[in-house]
C-alpha cells in the first residue's frame, strides 16, 4: 500500500476512499467492479421487464452499489436500509443517521434517510408506518418508472409487502434477476475473490498452527475470525468447526467441546472477506500428537477422491444435468450423510447455481449451463452412518472460457493422504 499524507488528503477521505485504499485493494479497479455489477443487475432487470427493484438484503445492496453498513443488523431489521434501483436511478435509503456512508459512490445517485417499518421501531403503530412506507415508495416508483411498472421485491416484512400490493403495484420476486446478475464475475471481480481467499488462507494457516488437544472448538474457531477481521474482511457467516465425534454428521457448529487427542477437526471457512467476497473452502485436520489411524485416512482419501473427480468434470458449456450424471458415485456407506450439494456458485456469498448429486437431481435438481465467469465451490463430506468421525473438503474454482482454474490454494494434509 502506497504511503500518503492523511492531513493533505483529508478532504478526499470519504468512506469509499478508505475502503478502496485498503491494502488488499492494490491492483484492483474497484470503480470498474462496482459499475460492472450495477450494469449486470440492470441488464437482468431489463430481460425480465422489471422496471424497479427494491433491495433490502445487505449483500445484494453491496453487490449493486459497493456500499456497506451493519450488514448483519440491517439484514435482520428490515426495512431499515434498502435500495431502490431503476433503469437510470439508484436511490439508497440509508439507516437513520448514516446517510453519509453512501457519499461518493458512482453507483448511488441519491441518499435518503430510511423509514424503518418494523415493530421494534414503531410498536403498536406498525401498520400505519407500513402503509406510509408503501405510499411513499409507490409515489417514488410511479414518478421514476410510471404507473404500471413491474417491481421486484425481496426480504421485507409481510406488512410492508401487503401494503405495497394494495398500492396497486405489480410485484414480482427480485431473487432471479439479482442471482443471475451475480453469477458471472468480471476479471476485476476475480481479483477481489483472490484477495479474499489469500486473506482467508492466512487465517486458516493460523488456525491450523493453533490446533492442540484440550483447546475448545470455540477457541480454535476464534483464531480464524480474528485473523479475518485483522485483514479487513467482513465476518464469518457460519461457525462450522467441529472435532472428533462431532464431525459426523456434518453441520455441527463450534462449541465448548474440548478437542481430544488424535481426533479429526473439520472446518468450512464460509468467510465474507475482503471487498465482501466469499472465501469458501473446507479442510479437515488431525489433532495429534500421534498419527492418523487407518479409518481416518480412509475417510480423508475418499473425500479427496470425490472432490477431485467432480472438479475434473467441470467445464464451460456443461449443463447442470450433465454434471449430475457424470459426478462421483457416492458409496452406499456414505450416502446417508452426504453433503446436500455436490457443488454451488460462490460470489459475495453462496449463490446460484446449485449442482446436485445424481441421486438427488430428480427431486431437487434444475437444469442450466455452467458458464465462463462463474465461480463454483465443489463439496465433499464423507462420514458413515453411525461412524465415529467424518471428513469435510471443498475447493473454490473459476470457470474459464477453456476450462477451469483452481482459486483456493490451501494445501491438503499429507499425513492423512499417505
């Protein structure tokens, strides 16, 4: 990061400047990233005849504008921060007292104070606040997009959605255009993904070095979280770290359980990291002080085999159904505890598409095409039903014009493979 005079440049140091000048921003044109993403959303809106979107998901607001503010809080307390987006207008309604946070963004034409239409903000007057919220929003939409516009809506409390419908607006779900926009990354976006992964790999390295019997899962997980925050990442979306018998079945979150001797320790990073991009890979470690036993190595090698088979079949132009038909066949012993997906899209969080196992495709799967610019996380969990331990592995990949590129570089465990 280049040195600069904080006093001389004080007038220019808006929130956007501080974010863009962070060390992990070196070599990335973040203005181009923001404008590309905003353009993607508007293109997908136009394809579906959607004249306006009301976005309240904090990650989707960040995707469309680059702005961020108390992402977990505002995602839970809705609508307290939201974005109205039309073909040629972007109005960020910012949380009370935080209007200055949207200043300077080329993706935001106007910042207005949000009207928080929630019960905790209004108490028994909630219905009146919801009606007023809807009336004001409908008036703005009619002014910008006309009286008969189709409006994409997401994540608002039911009363607000009902009040909007009573305003006579034609409402549709906003998920499809936003998910389809997010699915294809630009070259500059991939630089952000790499920055997030490199920071997360540093954190996982510190976590691995801290492993010792007697440490609690929570204490070990906190090593990763601290490192992510130190490196200007946002937060860790889950607490998926477990040890010993708690590794099987999967999805048991970190707890006060003490790590025992010679146990497996499984981790899924799920990091919303630098620039808000998801760093999502999984690793399984051994606590020592002895060597892994044959069962532990068998589980690890099997997960490693599944992972690399499915990584190897990914290619641009492949349909989701073709992927499922060619994916690794899960042995019966591990089928009951299989991970619920074979692979999934990844950007500013887990996202479209979901790629299902062959056996799950008839009930859960949908078709589509794997396209260049997608980033895909390939998953494996191997644990026998009734077995003592399990292994979680995952890799993050980029789909290119000619094939794939591995994005996550953290090494596997030689002592569990050999």
